[in-house]
């Protein structure tokens, strides 16, 4: 749909639609029948963008890991992925703090790495009140590990 028009988004929640009559390229109608412009920030539009982003990240992760999906909806539901391990993919702002800590730990490890050490970097997080740890490794290095002969 390439036509332009006024955004049907909820102007009470979207500053873009509230300040002025937002006019722009309208997308496909949502489940509520309303058509919104790109960047509309009402809750329905935000939810749709978040879901699309999460589905895209999950599909990329599944393909990089070489996992297959069962059924028509299998590619977007991690519960239907085959493989030796269960997977849950998270994306967006919620993983920002995890990525920050992981990258800081990697930099610390790289700074003290000896010449010729080509082992993959793994971060282990040990939360308070738990004797069990959480292992974090980059997707590319994990893929290399599980595909080694």
C-alpha cells in the first residue's frame, strides 16, 4: 500500500500523532482495522514492531545454529525447534544490560589473553543466592563449538 494519508494511531499515546495531524505513507491495516504511518508510537504499533523484531532475531539465530523448525509456525516458536538443546531468543532493550556485561568481560579477557590462545570466550555469571551459573557465549563461537568434529 503506497498511498499516503492520516495516521489512524491513538493520538493520546503517540506524540507524533498528537502534536500534528500525522500524514505519511500508510502501512497495512492492523487487526483493529486502523492504518498507521511508519514510526507511529501507539501501543498497537509498538507491539507489532516489537513482535516483528523478535521474530526476525529468532529466525536468524535458528538458521545460524542450523536448527530446523517443525510445522508452519515452527520458525517463530522456539518450542517447536529441533536440536540437542532448548532455545529461547530475546531481543531489544531487555538484553542491553546483558550485552554490556558480556562485552566488558570479553574486553577484560582479551586484555590478558596470551599469544596463540584461540579458545572461544565464554562468560559465566554467578548470581547471588545460587550455586548454579549462567553461561554466555557469542552465537558465532557457539556455532563453531557445536559443529566441531
